[in-house]
C-alpha cells in the first residue's frame, strides 16, 4: 500500500513522537541519518528540536509519509539557503524510510514527493543532499535522478579508524 505524503503537517505530539521513533529505528538499523547505532530517542530529541525550531522560523519545511495505519513511515526536511547567491536551491536533510518499509519503493516515492514539493517552491531550481559513503546510497540517489557533484574523502568519522566520504548529490529541477 502506498504512503500518503503531507508537506508541512501540523506538529502534534504524535507526529513528534513518530519522527523520534522513526529516526531511532532507522539509525539502529544502520541508516546514515546523523547518528551511529545504538541510539536512544533522548539522544535524537535535541536534533529534532533544532529541526522543528527551524520550521517554526521558516527555514525548514517537513515532508512526512504516513503508512496505511497512519504511522510516520518516512520523512525528509527541506532547508532553505539564506545566502543571497544560493537561494535558488534547497538542501534535503534527514531522508528516512522506516526499515520495515524498505524494499517496497517507498524511498523512491519519498524522493519523488520531495521533488514535486520543491518544484512548488518559488525560485527553486535544484535540490542538494549529502550522503555517507560506504553504504551505496549514492547509487540509490543516482537511480532517482540525482547526480554526484562532489565528494569530500573521509569527512565523516563514524568511529575511530572508520572515516567515510561525504558525497554531495544534486537534482536539477529546471
């Protein structure tokens, strides 16, 4: 069953808790979303609060995918540039699909919904995102139309003696 996507949903306690659970489960399943497993909701909460604060200030927007039971199954945050020479593109952050839904095309659906949403943002010509090397994520994003446009070797330290590339991907919208 497909996900139902909502841009800028009302931030309720249920949504907040759903995102915390999603972020925890994705991280603990090995997902590259800013933390290293194992992680707790309490460790993730301050980062989510930063995202929600940026939303309240108009700097971020949230795209949520709900599954058939209404649970939070996928998310992506848009971050708008404040530098006057870079306002024509947005960052896509914290792109997540719950592990129980992976392999069902929901990641592609999330990226397609993000592309559709970004096309509706005034003056936006492209989406940029970064991904952690060593997991094959750049192949997935590439299959969704993103192009690798940069790579910083060893920029992400997952653990001592485990540095990963920070890969920059771009999806032109025009």
